[in-house]
C-alpha cells in the first residue's frame, strides 16, 4: 500500500522497508535489490553469448574454408559453370568417338560449341561480361579436348578392343586365328622373320599432274618361319607399309625393319588386302607356298606399345588442357578481384571468432 502525505511518498513492503521519497531524484535503488553499479545491458550481452550456436568440428570447418577458397580463386560460379560445361562436352564427344567414329564425336562437339557460343553472346549483349568471358574460353578449349583428345582415345580404343592370341604354335597356323581383325595381338612360342625372302609391291597412291610423278606406297613382306621348319610352306607373314622403297637404306635402317632381326615372336594383325596379296605373291616367286588363311602381322617385340602410348597421350592432352584452362580462370579471377576475397572469407569460416585483419589500404587524413 502506498500513501501520499504532504508531497511525500511512503510505502511499506514487508517489515522495516521504506520506499525512497519522491524528491530523492539522485537515488537509483532497485526495487528488488542488487548491485547498483551493474550495467543494465550486460545481462543481455551475456544472454546473447550463451545463445551462440556451437562451432562445427574443426575438420569440417577447414574443408568448408578450403572449398570456399577454391570457389573464389577460380572465378566463382561463372568460372566453375564454364569449366563443368567444358568437361561435360568433352565426355560426350570422346565417348561418341570411341563407340562410333571420330567424325561423329566432332559433330557432338560442334553442338556443344554452338550452344555455349550463343549463350555467351546473349550474356555479353545483356552486359554480363563476367559470365560471357569464361564461357567463350571454354568454347575455344573444346576444340582441343574434343577433337585432339578424341583422336587419341579413338586410336586407343581400336587397340584395346582387339583380339588376343597367346601361346600360338606356328606349325598349326592359321588354326584359331582365322578371321582375325585389325590390330589383333599375336604371341607365338617360336618363329622369326626370314628377310631373305622379302617381297614388295609398289602402289602409286597420288599422281602429281604437273610433274607427272607419283607418291608411292610400298608394301614390304617377309615370311615368318621356325628354325626347325625346312619346308617351303609359309604359315605367317610379317609386313610393313613404307613410303620409301623396300630396298632403300632409309627403310633398311628404320625401327620397324630392324625389328625383323629380333626374336620378338609377337605382332599386330594386318588385314590382308589386294595390295598385300600382290606383295606376298612377289615374295613367294614360285619358290614357296603358303597355307590358306596365313595371318599377316606387324612384327614387333611389344604389340601393346601403341595402345599404351595412345592411352597416355590422350589423358595427357585432356589434363593439360583442363589445367591450362583452370590457370586461365585463376588469372581472370585475380583480374576481377575475386581472389582477394578468398583468404579473409575462408579464414572467417575456419575460425568465426577470429578478429578481422587490418586493412592494408592507407587512409589519408582529412585536411
């Protein structure tokens, strides 16, 4: 109960407690007691600190910070969208080249290129140059990743999908090798090339109309025989397609011709055509005969070498172009100022309580 008497306010709350007078303006005593020197806002700050959500585990924060830095360093969403589009176009084009033909793979590449070119042109006309530039760069890179890379992947696929005949007996030729395909792999138990029975056929591939001469292809063949075989029956043939005469010194010292003297006992299948048959007929020259279906191979000590080289070259081309494009995006990000945001924002993600770094920009004092 409170009562006002002569300008004074007197009240009783409990026993022995008296409310301050109305005129005592300097008094600042709380009704329910407490420290009069306590800041009234400190309770709210303590409450806010208590309500802060717990930090995520340190590895997760570091991964998030790293991904944020990579995202900013390579052009933000504009650069990464262009890079992902480049990878998608390359995958579709190369896959088409492997399972159909290289030409169809180039057609698929042109569809992706036309799409990205039109979209980038629209963005440039709309004033969004930060998106148009990475897209146009990706379109230019498609010509290398799809056409050049697709060529080597196509070459690899022709070797990787070929047949393999292992541990063959030369005396039982042709046997199971009948109907072999191009680049089929042969491994014999025995045998060597008899270069003394070499035969050749010269084909005018292209005739030059002005000078009246030809560009020739030379089909060079020799029989593959075992040391214990003294008969004149040829069971298999080694062949080389040369651009110089089979008796020329350049051919005799070439790497392919020198392998005829090695005990390789392996080769890559060559499909017999009319021109190869003419060269084989010249090699026999009525002094030897051949079994029906005798295989013709490229005599080599490592028949899988071309397959490995094509595989390595294809991936080297793709990763080289992708890496070069990412490097170009990094330079573009630095020019646009995205790279400058990478460290401060990633640092804040890794440690939300970290203090802001001081600005490096010098402030000029006001006059």
